C-alpha cells in the first residue's frame, strides 16, 4: 500500500515546491490539493466541518493545478491529484486542456479527483445550481474524457455541448487521465464512479468495509472490468487504522497534513514516515 499526502495549501502555508522535495526525499507516493476558486463573504452555507467559523485556509487556497505542476516540476516520482476539483465550476474544454497538458509534461503522474462541492454561494457565482451540480459535473467529466480520448471529439448533453473538435495534447495516460470521485458512500455516488470513474476517494476514510460490497455491485452492474480503486482521503493516521486499510487491500492511503508553515508541516511529515517505511511498497 502506498502512502500519499494532502494539504490545504495556501499563501501562508509551506510552498508546494518545498513540500514536494521533502516528500520525495522521505519516500511518499503522492501529493493532493483541494480547490476553492473563492469564498463569498455572505457565508450562508454552513462550514463543512461543523465549526461556527470557516477556517482561514478556505479563502486562501492555492490553485490546485498550478500547485500540482509545481510539484511535478521539482520531483521525479511523485504523483499529484486534486482532492477534490470542483469540476462543475469549470469550463470543461479549458479544464481538459489544463489537465492533459499537466499529464503530458509530468509523464502521466496526474489523477483527477472529482468533487461536487458544498458551498452554494461559490457555485452560484459560477452559474451553477446546487441542485444540479452532480449532473453538471458528470457531463463535464464525460466531455473531458471525450476530448482526451478521441482524435475528433464532440459532446451533446443537457449542460455541455461542443461541435467536432481537435484538442491536443492528449494525456500520457490512455484513454484518459485516472479519475476518482470523492464523497460519502451511497448509490448515487457509486453510480457516478461506475459510469465515469476509476475509483472512490472516501473523505476521512470511515465506513469503507461496509460500503465496499455496494461499490463492487455498482461496478459489476455497469459492466466494468477489474476492481475500482479505493483511496481513503484526508486520513489522520494511527498504526491500527493504517494496518486496517492495508488489510482491506487498499492501494493508497492519503494522510492529512496541517495547512501550516514549513517547520510545522515538516514535523508532521516526519511523524508519518514510519508508515511510509512499512507500507509504501
């Protein structure tokens, strides 16, 4: 089982290049970045953490794709991913180009982690209705996958439409960039994964064992070969928890770093390295 990292990188935290060099030196497999384009001041939507105040890093978040590009530029082995990208809030033609370019220049080290979002005001500023965000994200991912896969791609959906078009570079990964879907277990989540994903990112990593049969059933019903990847995401580790994931056959566990400065992050990074030594195989 590989050990990766995620951090709510922001303009006050450790910079992505420094983190990448430190992570690669210590043998970590990957670094993942979240996304928020902005946070409306109105704060009508409650904090996803249940706190009265939204943590400062939410409004200071780095662009994940630029952070990912920085990591791949200063490393040789580290994979990068979004944890998660708010795909509904993007133009899919532009985002497909961004991700394909990053996969091209990094020699195939990119994973697109897809999320549906929680902040209604943020979505509204992008013209996205909270009630249809899953349907919009689905079509945008399918449209991007067509652009990555086909020499001449087109798409005609309810939310996305474009005429037969050329779009290069194609990603190194074929026929598409690896795509995982993040969120809580359930039939809607698993139907999305089975249709256009390559696996599941359960945020926090709770309840995986109980959910796996339902995920595998959705996967088989969709006629998918093999098995879906499962990457517990944003985990605060302890020896028993990491051993438990390994026993489930989990391919990679993503451990959570604090959104802090260099000294604090490196201290936590070093505290995680025993898991790398034991499990990063």
